[in-house]
C-alpha cells in the first residue's frame, strides 16, 4: 500500500524526491492511517481542484485495502 501511494504521489508532483509516506499503527478500530508528505509547492497538485485528486487517491487506497481485508485512511500533510 505504501508503494502504491508513493507511486501515485510521485507521478503528480514536480518534486518527486520530496514525497514520503509514513504509516501509523492500526487504531482501536483497526484502521491504518497513511500520511503523504509533499513539498509545500506541490500541495495544490496533490489535492487538486476542490479536493478531487485527493479524493481519487483515497478511493484507490480503499479499493486496494479491501482486497487485503484492511481499513485504511489517507491524510495529506
């Protein structure tokens, strides 16, 4: 999942070297939280107009997690 998010994010930004993904331990509900960190200038590119790209990234992550019987949440920092 981490590799998937890295690949998607690096393809969208101008500074792919600044992209990183951190993972939190599952919370009490069993949800794993992934944090995508990008350069300040690339925040608009990763979020998109009205959050459409961010929503699409979250949808892809949830779809991949369903195949593994996991619950995930993606936050963009």
